[in-house]
C-alpha cells in the first residue's frame, strides 16, 4: 500500500514540476504528428 501511495505522490510531484513545460511538449508533439500526416 505504501508503495502505491509513494508512486502516486511522486507522479503528482513530477506533474507539478513539469506543468509549465507541458504545453510546450504537447505543441512540439502535435507539430511532429502533423509533419508525419
């Protein structure tokens, strides 16, 4: 149980840490997808 809680907590910390860069990553991902299409 403690392992699951720790995993979720670390995941939330990571999400918060990279929250600002998320939009940039998604934008680059969308551009690459359009280039492939």
